[in-house]
């Protein structure tokens, strides 16, 4: 089984792809059949992925020598495009995580989407997404990855705009698509550079060639540019500042989608890509600093926005942006294992919280404002307590998963700082402060939603078992998932690392600081939002610091800034270009088209239908060719009597 | 002399099939003669199996007069495949408009035999024999609806003009023979390498370009094709467009690369000009056409122009491009013509305007038409895109102007292809009753569509096969 799975890893993405085809062409009229097909496919993928994980993680050989096989797709001289599979601990971990979360969320969706007229379509999209995401993860070259990358983008677009009757959903889908396209374009440029300079997009080959970039005749400056171009893709996809604006709006999609795509899997594709191409970034310190700084800034920036948001899914969305910033920060300071570790734990607790939020929205009939909730834990114990576990995990309370990964990130950032990067201290400070803010805003949400007084107008009820089962499983992982990477027994960094494995001594001081920050955040939230039943103190604070509150609540006006920019600069530019297009370009094109048509009509008259004409043209052509060849050809010219 | 008959299995099987179709037609009662179409199709399927099994059974017969190599086998499989598709697509058409089933089907098989012989021809006589067998079969087929004046007129035109082109080809062959003293293509190459260039050779070469240019319908030797394509029974048109053209390309390449390869400097520019003219005229004149068969005829002239580009390159990659493109062109063209034939069965019209709302009347047919036309236009991810890519990539060095021209003309072609699509998908039908195709024609359509899609997405294996076959010419 294990050997079979290793040799047939391509089945993992293929099964959901087949499910997509089956649903679209066959089972669409029968919703239950569609969801069964979809779940069966993703579950089989999960089983395969688990076998692969077993095979990879029981054989240390995979660390140094990944399993790679590929198939020539098409090619020409000097340029071959392959599709292939690259299995190493990093991709295996992703494969396992993605297939599991996707399976759980599809199970959850059977309850959540119950009765929706587009039920089958929803599952077909989920299958397509799972196929593309799994395909992205196992890609052995960047072109294949890029194709999958675009496909997950397409799925994200389709699923954000799933409720097509809602204008806001349609707008959000458009916004997500266009914003990420900006990133993808930068990335495509970067990939083109890589292909032209290094002659390959194969990850393994690139990893060998890039460190010797000077032999390929390029300077460090150009390589930095390439790295940053490639990084623009992840900025868009993983919601990093300044292209983060689409992610909160993406919450217009159905909640399982937010959990699957916009929290646990697709948005981490950017992080994964940077992790995969870390060999490129590692060569250029400048690009690494950019990654680290953008990551840290995004983490802090999004956390400050999350402080004042009122909609439950928006708070979670900003928290996702912020956590993605953490992952980027870890990669930027050169630690693949810390970044991937946080990716792993985050997937569980964030999917858990999103699904919990979905359960709440399900119960309250889509009432989204946390201030209108309260005391839900009594009526919805499973949702509530699993959500609390998620909250403890993200706040960094041991032994929950988030603690270990966040601690790891803080540790590597501090190490970075002490190894001669003075910028590192700034990064470290931003990261620790964000940790405090995270605990605070998360628990603000939890206290407001699940504790305190019940609101008489709400009639919550616990969700069906299909929805609570995934919550319980995810809560299990959010509790225990971090134990494989504790500083005392760090299996994680033994398996997943870049360069030398990281041998940090467990730093008790740092851990205490981290726990203190988490507890302080939770405590502050407790005082403000639980003890103070009328919430007078926070209201006073908001009054007193009105400007700050407004800036945060309005997300630093980034959207408005973009809108202003589009309305003035882009629109004005567009007007100029439109004029040019109408009068100059169209003029030329119309002229050409007219000429083409006229010449087509003119040439048509040669076709008389008379046999004699045809024969005449034929022999005339033979004659002309002979004469031309004869006169153009010195040897024949002599004999035919022609001359120069 | 050692004569290995096993190398001729495919040819013999075809011959037996053609004869037995004919004889069976004479024997069985006239009511069951229509079943002979299925008989011929099944027989061809068997022959296809034989050809594929015998793929690696390669060798040379009669001192190089008959060559059974990878190149020939590739084309043989292609011809037999296209004959199967054409026959499957023509059941209803022949039933309704022609009759004379067994004559029709056995003639198709004999035409196929001619093509197969052409693909293997190693000397001028075999080449000419194969070509005439094919051409004469086609003359019969074109005039097959002899109660229909248009078909008869087309047959007459084809007879006279084909005779003329045969004469020119023969003249060219005799001049080459005169200059080199041999009729075996391999020995011609040696003689050319020894003796170099001579005026006789150049004139012979010109004649050959003209004669074979007629067969592939390259401008300025194309004038017969729109009239003949329009007048011929539609299934015959499709066979003429794919089989005859591909077979002529097969010998064109064999002659020019295998025999006259050393004179590349002499003919490359000439062929390049013909390619350019074909692309230009074919695409431009296709625009004002209102009859779909005429439109497809001009489009097929343009396609011949694209394929000639591979000959201009005269490299392994060029031959590979030609073979790949010819292969995909078969499916796209047969798919389109099968739709045309079936639609004609129902509405008795070939006017593009009458295709209004086809998607509502026959969704499968409209989809196949869409895919085939887009493939011909070279839109990814369909086979035509990959084919054009392979072809034009070979002349990037040296004939960049040809690449630009091909690019521009492909864009022009999108216009007239999409016009049909627009009519089919946007307009409302005058009469919304569904159009039945019959399961055999549906099979042709589905095969054409699937292969066009698969070759576009995953061209690797076929390209590999074509590449291996293409090396035949460059082993020396």
C-alpha cells in the first residue's frame, strides 16, 4: 500500500479531479450522490496521502533525496515542459494536511449547505479546488505549480461569488480575482526570468543552478529583482500587505469555503511557494529582508485592524492575514521549519474557528455581528468549547498547537537578530506585540460571542452531527498537533528544514514571555468584555481615542485609497487610452479589416468557375516559376540562354 | 531475389477488402447492400489493426522501389484512420443522396490503397501508380452523385485538371530521371550529391512542385479545389481534403527531402513563397464565402500553406511538424465535414446562414464543429495550436517573415471560423426541430473531438512517434 501510494502520488490530485468531472457531467441532478462522490474521492486521496506520509516519514532517506518522477508534457529544442511529482517531507506534510482538512470540510458542508439549490455545483467546485491545490503541492516544477496556482485562484473566484444573487459576493469575487492577478503577473515575470536565465523551471534543477547564478552571467541585483518578482505572487495569494484587501472581502463566500480556501489551504500556497523557492531567496539577503519585513508588518497591521472589527468572519479573516504574516516572517528570517510549522498548526486551529463561526452563523441565521451574540456556549456546547480550544491555540497557550509554532517563530526571529541583523530586533518586537494583540482580539470575540448574557432574540441550537464531527477532529489536532515540534523533541525541524536543521536550545525565558503575552491578552479581554457587563470601559476608550478607533475600524482606509487611485489616476489614464484606442488603434484595425475584406472579395473574382481559366493560371504559374528560377540560377541561366 | 511479402500485409489486406466489398455488393441482394458500409468500416478497422501490429516490421523491397519504414507506416495508419472516419460519417449521406453503396465503399477503399502505396513509394513508377490509383478513384467519387449537375461538373473539372497535373508531374519525374539516370529516390539523392545541380533538375523540380502543389491545393495551383470541394458529395470532399492532401504531402516530403534534399537551396524559397501565397489567398478569400463547403475549401488551402512551412525548414523538426499537423488536421477536417454532411441531410443546404441555432438542434454537432474550427484556427489548448507551434517553430531561424505571416493569417482565420460559431450559437434557428445524426456519424464526431482535445493537451506521445519516423530522411 505504502509503496503503491508513493509511486502513484499523482492519484491524490487526480481523484478529486475525476470527482469534479463526474459531478459536472453525470450526477449534477442528484445532490446527495454528488456530495458522496466528492467526499469519497477526497477521502481516498486522504488515505493515499496518509500512506505517502507514512512512507516518507518512516524513511529518513527522503530528507536528502526526495522522490521525484515526471512525464514529458511537450517540448522543443532547448525547452521541455514536464509534469511531475516531487515528494519530500514538506510536500508530504502539505499533502496530508490539505487532503485531511478538505475531507473534513466537505463532510461539514453536507450539513452546512443542506437544501441549497446549487448543492451539487458547490461540491463540484470543492472537488476542483481540492484537485488543483493537491496538484500545486506535489508539483515538481514551477510552471506546473503556476498552472495549479491559477486554477486554485479560479476556484476561489467561483466560490467567493458562489451566491451569485448577492451583489456583494459578486463584487468580492471580482476583487479577489483582480487583486491576486496583480500578484500572479509579477510572479509570471519572475518565472519567465528564471526560465530564460537558468533554462529550467524544475525545482530540483533550479535548486542546483541558482546558487551558482554568477556562472549564468547575472548579477546579484538582477537575482534580487527576480526573487522579488516571484514574491509578488505570494503577496497577492497569501494576502500580504499591500495586496491583502481581497481576503477579508472573500468572506462573502459560504463559510466552509472561507475555512478551506481562505484560511487553511489556498492562502498558504504563497507561503508554500516561498518555502519551495527558499533556495532562491536565500541567495539574496535583500529579498529575504523584504519577505521578513512584509511578513512582520502584515502581521502587526492586520492585528490592529482585527481589534475593532465587528463581524465574526471578518475578525477571523484579519487574523488569518496576520498569521500568514507570521509565516512569511519566519521564512524571511530563513527558517523553513518554523514557517511550515506555523502553517501546519494554523491550518487546524483556523479551520476549526472558521467552521465554528459557520456553525454559529448557521444557528443564528447569518447574524454576523459579534455584539449581537452572547452566551452561545450554553446552547451550543460543542461549537463553543472547540472554539475555545482554537482560541487558546491561536493565543499561544501551552500545550495547544499554536504555542509551539509561534514560539518557534519568535525564537528564530530572535536568533536572526542576535546574529548580526539589527533589523531583527524590530521584527522581534513587532512579532511579540502582535502575539499580545492576537490573544486580545481573539478572546474579545470569544467572550462577546460565547460568554456573557444570552440575547433573548437569539434562538441558537447546536448544529447537526455532520458539522460538529469535523470540529471535534480539528480541535484534537489544534490541541495536540504542535507536540511534534516542541523544542525538547523537535521531530518537525528534523524533517522539514532548509540548509542545516535548526538546533535551538529550548529557551525558557522566551517561552515564559510568549505565555505571558497570551495570558495578558486574554486577561485584558476578560476584564473588558466579560467582567464589565455593560462594556462601558471599552466604549469610553473608543470615545477617547476616536481617531485611532476609526482608522482601525476602517482598515487604515486602504480600500478607499485604492478606490481613489483607481478613480483618479487609472480612470484618467484609461480615458486617454480609450481615446487613443477609438481613434488611432481602431482606425488602423478597421482600415486593415476593410482592406482584408476588400482583398478577399477581389481575389474571389479570379475564381470564375471556368476550366480554361484554371488551366491558364496553372500553366502561367509554372512558366513564371521556371523563368524566375532560370534567371535566378547561374547554372540553368547558361543553358536556357538567359543572362544576368 | 528475396521478396518479403510480409512487408506488404497492409496493402494486400486493403486490396482484398476493396475487392471483396465490390464482389459482395454484386452477390448480396440489393436490400442489404447498405450494410456494406459497416462491412468496409469493420474491414478497415481490421486493416488498421494489422498496420499497427506490423508497425515495426520494416524493410526495403525491390532495391528501394518500395520502402516500408516508420515514415510510411505513420502515414498509412493516418490514411486508414481517416478512411474509417469518413465511411462512418457517410452512411446516411450515401443512403439518402447517392445509393450505389458497394461501388462507393469499395472505391473509397481503393483510394486508400492508392494513398498507402504513395506513402511507401521508393521510386517514381510506384509513386505515380499510387497517385493515379488514388486520383482516379477520387474522380469517380467526386462525380458519384451523377444525377446532380454540380457533382458531375465537379467531377469533370477534376478529371481534366487532375490529368493536366499528372502530366506535369510525370514530365517533372522524367526530367529528374534524365538528369540523374535513375528512378529510385534513394539513388537520385546519391546522384544529386555527386553531380550537383543541373538545369534539367531545376526544371524537373519546378514541374514536381507544380504537379504536387496541385494535389495539396497550394496557391497558385489551387483553383480547382473550391469548385470540386463544393460540388463533390460532402463525405468525398472530406476524404479529398484529408486523405488526398496528406498522401500528396507524404510523397512531396519523400521526394524533396529524401531525393532532392541537397538542392534545398534551390527549392526552399520557392516552397516558402507557395506557402505564403496559400496562407494569404486561402485565408483572405475564405472571408467572403457564404457556403460552408467553399469556406472550408479555402481554409484547407490555407492549412496546406501552414503545412508547407514544415517542408521549407527541411529539418527533422520540420518533418515532425508536418506529420503531426497532418494527423490533427485529419480529425479537425473530418469532424467539420461530418457535421456539414449531416446538416445537409436534414436541411438540404450548405449555406452558413442556415446553421443558425445549430446548438439547439444538435448540441453535440455544434460543439464538435466549434472545437474543430477552433483547432484549425490554432487556439490553445486544442491540437491545432500545438501543430502550428511545431511547424512555425522550425522556421524561426531563417524565415521569420513566414512566421509573422502565419501568425497574422491565423488571426485573420479566426474571423471566418468564429463567424460560423457565432451563427451556430447566437442566432435562433428558423426551425428548432432537432437534427439526428445516427450513431455512426456521432462516433466520428466524438472521435474527432476527443482526439483534437487530447492532442492539444498532451501532444507528447504522438510527437515522439512522428519524431522517430521523421528521422528516416536524416540518417544519411
